[in-house]
């Protein structure tokens, strides 16, 4: 991210630079307006302190200590000292005009500079022990201090202004260079500080951007123990919560879509059911109505005809009663009003009892009915299980050609289940209709179904019963026929 974009990093960089510029500005103003006075003030303070030290040594009347101090002053400072006693210069550290003065040796006070200070410019006493002033001697301006030591004894301390100005100019050049360096250093420091400070914020911004796109895979990893670290942890927590919430919402949305699709299918099935029931009842009602009308108007006087009419009416009434009974039973199972009453029973013995009931139908069509099942106990509702087998076997008989073959087999599964197969030789079911045959009133061959009295809900009953048992079922085409299957639980201790 460039520092020239509208970002926190840019703002931070500019803020640091403004602070640096303000600091340099204030420092420059203080330097311009106060530094000269400060230098003079410090020089005056130095002169006063030197005067007090000389005065203390002079009052102690210790010439060696005083001389040692003056020699040290001469060697280590720019302050020039002159001591005058009774108009005689007794000490001058840097003699003027080529003269040489030694401490303790009398020299007449002939120097115009010293004379003018003492006689024309100052008046000293115990009450006014020293005075600081500027003097001019041709081009050699000085800052001087004249101080009272004792009666008719004085000390004159002075610093030439060129020395002060030279120090001032050197300091000014140094401060200017230091200011430039400090500004450049501040510029570089601000760049890297803003970059380092904003790096975690950029990471958090990128994570938030991904969150806006519903991508919660990224997490903030930082070592900061401050507000930025807390912000990163908050972003991580928010990301996790949003991810969990959206995952739950998606799952809920999927379930809602499934429920809506299921409701639509149920609504369509309800409409189809009404249509199919109406259609299935319409034919027998029309037949019953027709033959009953014939009997009413005495369309034939023959008793044989009347008996035939009555038998047709009874047959169609039974068909209607059977259909209504199957529909009620199917509705109760699908609604959960009839729950399986499971018990353990021998499946092989149970199958023999069911096949004995269907054997007459197979014999009439010369069908070979074979059973090859395991001799084992299963856990299921006996009556419901009989309905399943009867519907599958009757369906197999009616769809098998004369002289055909029906086999009932079983195999044990690894998950403590028994898989039962009902195969009949004959025509295959079209592949695109394999899933539709479990729908109520769906008939692959409506003419043949009507011919043997089928209602089209037998397989729907099988589906409902197996789902009530929480077991699977299905159908597959074989090379020379069709094979249905269903699964039962093997024997259980608490069935």
C-alpha cells in the first residue's frame, strides 16, 4: 500500500511529520528570539561566579590559592582577569600592548581600557560590589565585570565579544545541521513507524474484507499486547461466530428448501392422489350405476341377466371396498398412526405360510414358485411383513407370463440384517419408471393392471411399511425379469 493513498498509514505519517515540523518551528523561534539573550545571560553568570571565587580567595589573603585559581582560569576559559590595588595593576593574565604584568609586582595603571572602566563608567563599593557592562575599544567590544575586592582593590573580568560571536556562529551552524539531520531522521522514522504500526491494521482490514465476501478461512496472528491485539482477537472471534452462524443458517436454509420441496411434492401427490382416486372410483361407480339402472328399469326379464347384473355390482363394490381399505391403511401408516409392533419370528416358516396363500394364483398360471431363504429369526411386525410379501408376490404373479418363474431368496448382511429378494421372469420395467412405481396409483401397464384388479397402491404400501421399519427397499431389472428386495432386522433381544 502506497503512502500516497488515503490510508491510516498516510495520516499517521503526516501527523508525525507535522509534529516534527512543529517541534523544529518552535525550536527555531526560540533560537532566533532567545538564544542571543541566553548566551549573554550564561556569560554574565560565568563572570559573576568567577568574580565571587576570586573575591573569596582574595579575602582569605592566600596568594598561592588565588594565583592557582587565576592560572587555571587563564588555561581553561576565555575570561580575562585584571586585579588592581591602589591604582596599580598587580595581575593581568593576558598583558596588553606588549606589557608584562606579574602577580604581586606593581605596575602603574596606564592602560586606557582599564582606566576608563574604573574612573569613567563604574562606581563600586561594599554596597554595590560588582557591575556588568559592555565596552567598546575600537573594534574590540567586550562584555566586562568590574568587581570590588577591598578598599582601593578591584578585579576586572572581561570576555571579548568576537570570542562569544565565534562560539555563537559555530553553535548556530551546528544547530542548523542537527535540525536538518533530525528532520530527515524523523522522516525516515515516521515512514517505518507508520508502516510497522499499520501492518497489523492492514491484516485486519484484509480479514474483514474476506469476511464481507463470506470467506472466514483467514485468522489474525499477532504478538501485540495492546488495543490492536485486542482488535485482532475480536476480529477472530467475530469471524468464528459469523462462520458458525452462517453455517447453521445454510444448514437451516437447506432444510427449509428440502421441506419446501417436500411440501410441494406432497401437494402434487395430494392432487395426483385425488385425481387418481376419483379416476379409480369413477369406473366402478359408473358400472354399478349402469347395472343398477338396468335392474331398475327391468331391462331384461331373464333371471340369468339379473343375476349377472347383481354379480357385477357386487364385484365392483368389493373392488371399491378393497381400494378404500388399502387407502385408509396406507394413510394411517404414512401418518404414523399405525406403528410397527415388532416381534421375533422364524422367517422361513413365516414365508411358507405366505406362499401357501398365493400358491393358487401361481398354479392357475402354471408358474413355478420357488423359495430359498435362510432359516433364521427376524424382528418385524408380522402382519405388516405379510402385507409386503403378499403385495410383492401377487405383483410378481400378475406380471409373469404363463409357465413363468418366481423365486424368493434371502442373504445375511454384515450389519445384522436379512435381505429378501422376490424375482419374477417377465418384462422389465422401463428405467425411467423404476422410481415412479412406488407412487400411489402409478401403473406401468394400466390395461393389464385393470385386467387383474390391481389398484396401483400395492407398492406404495410396501414403501410405507419399510420406511416405518426404518429399513430400505428397492427394485432392479434383471436380464430376463424384475427383482424386488427389502431388508429386515435379524432377531433382537428387545424387539
